[in-house]
């Protein structure tokens, strides 16, 4: 079964709404792997990462 970017993107959004952040990150990662310029996937992956507090701190901020 082949899922296009739009279907995968909608699935990722649905997972965020269900608070299944890890799974949504995996979906958005797959989209970005195939289309590195997919801004929606990049943005929502960042939001999911913030929700699970897995952001990296910049060394300049420490």
C-alpha cells in the first residue's frame, strides 16, 4: 500500500490530536525523508517534539 504525502501528513496531524506524539514524529520524519522541504511536516514535527520535551538546547543558551 502506497500512501502519498497528503495522506501521511493528515495521519500525522491526527496522531498529534490524539496526543500520540512519538508516532506522529515518525510519520513526519518519513515525509521529510522523502521531501526535505515539506514545511508542514517540519513544523508539526517540531510541535510534537516540544510536546514531548525532546528539544535540544543550544550550547549558546547554556
